[in-house]
C-alpha cells in the first residue's frame, strides 16, 4: 500500500489484485479515521450501518485497536447496500455528525441502534451526542454528503467489493465478520513487512 497526501484527504493506492496488478486509489476523510495517522498499519473498512455483520465486526476492530496500540488505525468507508433502505440515510447522517466533529460517536451509536434509521431517529441520535438539531437536520435534508458517499462506493467497486463488511489491512483483503484471529494475523504480517 502506498500513501500520498492529497489535499485534506489522504490518498491510498491499493493493489486491487496481486495477480492482475490493478490498482485503485482510495481517498481517506480524516474525520472518519480512528487511531494515529503515523500508525504503520491501516485497516480500511468498507461498511454499511444496517448490515448485521458490520455491526458484529465493530467489537473485533475495537479489540485489534486495544491489542496493537499506536500501530493500527481504522479508516471507515461507506458502502451502503441497496437492499438496506436505512443504510444510505445513516451514512449521510454520520457524515453530518462528522462535520460537527462527532463522526465516531455517531458511528458507534448507529451500530448500537441498528436498524432504527428513520429521519426522526437520526435527528434524535444527533441531539443525544450534543449536536444542534436544526443545523444537523439541514445537513441531512440537503444531502450535502451524497457525493462523498457515492465516491466511497465507486472506490469500493473499483476494488471489487460487492458486500459488507470488506476490509483491507495494508492492502490484504478480508471479507466478512472475520474472527479477531484473522485480523491479528493480517496486522502482524503487515508489521513484519513494515519492519515494525
């Protein structure tokens, strides 16, 4: 995986397939990252807030962050699936929360509240974490982050993603709600390759 700064976001080039040698560039929104930017291991998570397997994966990712302090960062990427009607509104709402500096609090609350994603639910969650209702509602109703969510999905499709959750641990693909052992192995392999 190669990293290069690109404006306010970080652009990461991943090998889409070791066999074909195809690459895909993934933009990283700094508000949607957890962990140190200097961490040698980046876990890209393409996820859907309404996906029960994505919900299950959250505990695993938290455990990985605890077991590898300072060496792993998580990057959340939206990939709302069409058959989850609440996933896209939830993704837009989470980005509105991110604009207010509260992406991760809102992210965590969405996975706890899954699948209650009606407009009124999304507004109530914003208030619950201290966001001002009127400005949050304006952001949500305007669809301000529609293009950003679509960009994540386009980048995911370029990487061959068809379902959630899909992860890339320094470029190594893991699909599904994998056990923590699979992530440990991938992180250790990435640290060994990085010499750390």
